[in-house]
């Protein structure tokens, strides 16, 4: 686990006072939900805060994060606080009888106990999780790019409406999306780390979608970790915006076309996770019993801090921080909620 860190922008001043910060957060979240649901034809549904351990529905993220778990004496089993709803959403689309072209979104709240803390990372995660049923013919890169552009459009529409409500906020977002694969990034910047490659590319293009995350590159290492049982590693990626306040690219969304039976079979073997084949969710996938989908998560707090020009995620969400983070923020006028 990396040590905690705080970056303090030079001459930083909070864009709004605490009262108006809270009002702006509410406005961003409500407005984006409207724009997003309209752009992708999504319906809001209720979602779980926790799932049973044996269901296999929890997201394993990079494979090393420990879920927060607790026993439930009333039902005689253990539950886990979700890391994300990547698998649950796909099952919900089947259970709720959604049809091709329609989808769902939900407010997802999670605890990631092993997260290193910095300007962008907290142990509390809030995001819009979404999932949409597609045809087999739509399992291709061009459809993926179409959906990415729609999401970026919803984000930029929200930012434009925010400027009307709060003209003192000056963050500009670029609607034009640059698409690049992780292998292309490695070839462009062979001496940089994965995160440095991302920022170098996003600095030049302002808005980017970095594709094909999970499998090994020619260097022998993956660009980043990705669980083998939700995204197809050839048809996924992350949406990034350039953040002037932090001087770096910021990931706003992780998303992708989901695995079909063939991709799941291949990726479970590649990741050394063949033991998951016996879990209920994975059996359904391998048996082609679940709809083909595209989906992802969009960080609520990250979107708010990006649009408002905040320096730290703690300015737009209430979490807990180590003493050094609190001290540095207090000394530099960064108000943690």
C-alpha cells in the first residue's frame, strides 16, 4: 500500500464557501443524473450496500483489496460491503426484465479499507453505477466509443449548466475525446509509469479514453489491474479529464463492454481465477444465461471536485483522514468536510 500524500496547489483558495459548496454538490449530482439518464436511456433502481460472500457478486477490483465483511446471525452467513456493483447490475437487468437498448443506474456507496489516501482517493466511494443491455453486434470498439462520447457529453452539459448557476466557477471541460490503447501509451512513453503516461496524454488532449486495461502489455506487465469477470479487457477503458488545479489527468469513469462466456473463460484462466467458475454468477455467465451488457461507474465526488475546481476530494465528501492529511489541509486552507 502506498503512503498517504497530499498535493497542495500553489496559492489555492476554495472556489466556494462551505454552504455554497454543499448547494453546488447537490446541483451537480441532480443535473448530471438528468443528463446522463437521458443520454443513455437509463432508469434509476435501488441497489444493495452489501452482498453475501458466497454469491460471488462483489467486485474483486485489483484482487488485493479486502472487503469489509461482517456476520449476520439472523441469516447465518457473512455479508460483504460492496466494492462496486459491476456484477450485481448485470444480474439485476435480467431479474427486472430490462430489454435491449435500456439500462439502469444507481447510487453506489462503498468502503475500500485498503485505499491509500491522497487528493483523489478516499476509503469512502460514491459513484453512479450503470449498466445497459446491448446486442452481440454491439460488442465492438466503435459502439464503446459512441457510449463514451455520450457520457462525456452529459458531463460537459452538466458543467455548462453549473456555470449558469455559479458563474464564479471557471472550470472548462473539453468535449472532444482522444482515444488511445494502453499499448499505444506504453509505446509513446516507454520510460514513464502507467499513471505518468496517462497524465502526459491527457495533458495534451484534455479529455481522453484510455482503452484495453487488464491484460499484459508487450512489456510483460498490465497497464493497471482489472478483475477478469466483468469487463472484456479488449473492450474497456477509463475516461480522463485534465485537471488544472492538480496539474494532472483525473479518471472520472471506469467502464467497458462486459465479458461474454468466451471472454470470461479466457480471462479467468489468464488471471489464475479458475476457482470462480463454480460461483452462481459465473456459472450463469458461462452458460450464456445473462444479457450482454455495457456498463461502468462514474465517480460522484471526483466529478464534483473537477467541476468546482477543488483541490481535495475531502472538500466534497465526508470521510476520515490521517492526522498528517488533516494538518496539511488545515495549514493550507483546504477545508475537509
